[in-house]
C-alpha cells in the first residue's frame, strides 16, 4: 500500500503520549482531519473508494490470528501477519472503503473495540492508498492534471491551501505555475520562497524573495524575511539593508526595529544598535530579544 502524506500508523507514533485520554483523542482527531485535508488539496476524491489499511500489534501471535480470522469474515483482506525486529507480531489488513474523516474515526473506534474483545494489545492506526496497490495515490501526472484544472485566482488559492497544509512540494509546483501565468506574481514569489526554504533550497528561496520585492517594493513581509535570512547567513549588511527597507514601510514594528539593532550590533555599531534597541522596546516593552540585546549593550559600557 502506498500512503500519501503519511500513514496514520506512523503519524500516531509522533503524537506525544498523554495520560489525558481526551487530549490524546483530540490530537488523533486533528491528525485525521489534517490528512484528509491534504488528500483533498492534492486532488484525491476521498468520497470515492480507496484502499484503507489497518494495523494491530501483540506479542502473542495466536491472538492476532483469531482477530485476523474475524476480520476476514468481515471482508478485510489479510496483507501480513509477521514478527517485526522488536519481536512483536504485526497484523496488517486492508479493505476498499469510502470514508470521510468522521467515518474513519468511527471505524477506528470499532477496530479498537474489536482488538479489546480479542485481548490484542494495540490497534495502531491506518494508512490509505490507491485501490490499485501498484499505483500511488497521487502521482506527478495526476496532480498535474488536477492543477491544470485550476486557473487564475483558483490556482493561486490552491497554492495557498497547500502552503497552509505544509504540502510544500506540491505548493511549490503551484506557485511556479502561478508565476508562469503571472497570477499575483509578487505574492506567488514570496510563497514559493517559503516552500523552497522548507524543501531545503535556500538559494532558490532567496532568489524568489528578492524577486518579490522587485515586483512589489512595498512588500514589508518580503523585506523582513530577507533581513532574517541574511542575518542567519551572517550577511549582516545585506540583512540590515532589508530590515531598514521594511522599517521605512512599517516604522512601528518592534520586530523589524530589533532586526536593525541586532545587525548594527553584529557590525560593531554599538551606539546605533543601542538607539534601535531602545526604540524597539518603546514600541513593545515585552520584546524579549530586545531586552536581551539591551543587556548585552549595557555590558559594552
């Protein structure tokens, strides 16, 4: 089975264990809704049959064999029942079904109760794939067709949706297409930069941020992010230049003013840094970074 974003069986392992069952259930519910949202944003028709896999764990193989027999009577297909490297037996069954996030959560409750009835230690979650297990749930071609069905603002909105859901590779494809079609090019460049940073492509990301401010010289957020990025790269003068550009557009932003102060400090311009730091704290007395910098500057005296 080929899962799209991630199998919930693996996602569930990333959710912090909590003694508060209500909190744990809430996180599991949130994760399920998130995965369905990501599926839909990539063109998967979740209201049509898909192949769902379900996983159970126990040290006693015989318990899982009894559970597997019951599930096969319910038209589930047995994928595997084997021992993993930790010495625990894994039961994996699957079934072609139609689910919403809500109905899948209900199915999980049923399977969890069934596991309890057979004294199986753990029901461990689900994954989802194409009804043809040899094909991915979302291929490059299928996503391209889905993306090509969107034009203008609809295409841009798809990019934003994917961006907000942290589906960065697909969001990058969409914003690249937006730039080709000249759909909101300044924002598309800015958002593309964000996805490229997440994808570990900082040089391409910086290029797109620079493009965003060329397209829109009043793009405060782009100037701010250029300032922050160049600061992290140790390019303090370039960082300062961009923070100062942002400051001209938004002079009452303590984060921007602190960015100026931090670069002035890094460049050895301590008097100017002190002035900027005090200005940041005048705007927002609770700016913790500015407080820390002010203390450092005080020690320079």
